[in-house]
C-alpha cells in the first residue's frame, strides 16, 4: 500500500477508535508506530512523546506530525495530521447535527457514564508503560509523584515543570559529561 495511505489510515484509525484524549491514545499510537509499522524505535517514540507534550496543541496530532515528518517529510506531516483529526471532526459534526436532540436521552447518558471508567484505564495504561520506559524506579519515583501533587493540589501550571525538567536535564547531563571528561583526562595522564 502507498506509504501516504498507510500513514493516513493508521492515524485515522488511532483518531477514530480512541477516547479520552492524548494520554488515552499513547498505547495505541505506540503499538501502531513502534510495533506494527516500525516507523520509530522505542527511544525515538519516548523522545517524540516528550516533545509532543512540551509543545502546544493536541498530543496525538503533535506525535502524528513528528512521525509523518520522519517517514515522508512535509507531505507526511500533513497526511498524518489529517488522519488524526478527521475522525474527531466528523464525529463532532455528527454530534452537532444529531446529539443536540438526544442529549437528555437516558440511554445516551448511560453510554457516556459507561465510557468514563474505560477512559481512566486508557490513561493509566500508557502512564505505567511510559514510566517503565523512562526508567522510573524506587530512587526517582518521588519526582513524578511530587510534580503531580503540586499540579493537582497547589494548582501550579505544568509548564513550569516542563521548563524546570528541561533546565534540570541540561544541568545534570552537563555535569555528567564534565565528570566523564574529567575521568578520561585522569586516565590519560
């Protein structure tokens, strides 16, 4: 199949069959992009996920653009992004046409109440997978827990934590790099 069509239909399927937003889509995106099509490896996917979360906009669209760019450049970006947003656009259009008449329908209310717990599970699964891939362990688990609590309880914007994490990463890896170069010099002398 044409690679553009493969990109479009892969992201169309992701957009059409996942509910709950970006985090709920992550495990499906990873399965399609990393496991099935091998457009990205696991580390590239984690990097794309980190960048996509840091950028403004919809997580799934940001990832689809990055994958499309890697696979087919600018045209791949456009095709992947269209595939991701088109199902939502169609669904919202249909809801605008039909749902306003049935909003108070008890069956529709029950459907949405039934979807909510599934969305929570869809969000928790990629969080655990990402934590494992990001090598969150007993020594550093305090970082995401502290950040989550500060965002939730203190109402601090996640943007500050993204910026602090980026700055901390630069400082930490410069320190590690300087330490490594110092050890190489000592061995060389």
